[in-house]
C-alpha cells in the first residue's frame, strides 16, 4: 500500500485495486460459475427491506462452495484467497497472519433488487471495528470484492457511504433505506479483474442492478489472525487442505496470536 492508497482507504473505508486478475483468470472463474450455474440460489426479494427505492423485480443470486468444486473449477477461487496482488493490502489493514472468514459469489440480473445499507462505525462492533493507533490502521473484518464483470457508474450494485466506517453517531433509517441523501452514497465502478477492498464496518449495500449483463462479484472475507467470527468448536482442516499451497493453507487456519519479529516477516 503506497501513501496515497493508505490515505484514501483511511479516509473513505474502501479502495479499488486494479488488475488483480488477468483476463484469462477472469475467463476461468466465469467458466467455472457457468458450469455450476444451477447452484445459484435466487433470494426472495428480501434485501431491500421496506425501502421503496431499492426494490427490484427479482432477488439477487448467491453461490457458494467454490473451494470444494472439482478441478479445474475450484482453482480460480483457491488462487484468490491468498492472491499475491491483494496480500500486501490485507497485511497493511489486518496485520500479519490474517485469516479467511468466508467466500461467496453474488450475481444480479437486470432488475434485481438492491440491499439496504448496513454496518457503519456506530454502534461499535469489536470484531469488525476500525481504528487508528500509533501510526497505522487496524481493521476488523475486511472484504475483497473481486469483480468478474465490468461495473459501470450507472449499473448499480455495490455502493457505500464513504467515511461511515468512522461514524460516531448511528445512521438514521431513511439514509440506510436509500430514501434520503442519496447523493451522499457512491457506487464504485470497476473493470472485470479489479477488486474492491473495504472494511466491513463501512456502511454499504447495493443499488438495483440496471445493466443488461449479469453482475458477478466474488466476496472474499478476512479477519485478523486472532479473530474467528464464524468458528465454533475444535478447528479441523477442510478435506481439500493438502491440495492448497502453503500460502493458501496459512489463511485457512485456527485463530492464533502471531508476533512480528524485527527484521523478519515471520512470527513466533
């Protein structure tokens, strides 16, 4: 993360990382989704809540289980979880030893409903909060949205209220439901292969999808090394663990304390 990227992320709560995936990697991921398209679950128009401005003619699509798909279809998504172009950004905001919390795909066809704006800096969530101390940022859950299709400025999809990750007051419902101060919300245009890095506590949601082509976003969720938001009981490695690279294995691990040592990026 260079100085400009740190500044923009700290101020806005999100950052676009351009060209994370090559065109061939985008094509491979899309081909894998096409092969498993019958597994996409269409939601029952339940994300707009009572908002009149976020309603759509159909629900969005959700798809999971990509890390367990047969080869070669699992491979593009396994490569994303510890991607060399994203790893330095995650180490900056989450620290060494960041962990994978989850991975899923969002699809939206033309007319799909939006998602009410959720999260925000207040009330504080100790597993997801954002703060700045001693010259660096500390984030809780942080997301990387890898775009597998172009997102234009007027297409809809992911949107947020920049700076809301540091809010000290709760957000009024009329703003969360996108029925007031719409000009303060921003959509984030990106090309297929780009990734949107954002801290979970940034207030975010989605606008109804207006484009003719299908939205496809891979949402990869991370947390710092000692946080296990979705972990219960004794940790056991998944069945495909031995098929992963060492770097991929490192992000699929039990929460544990890691200490940075001087002059080294290894931890004891």
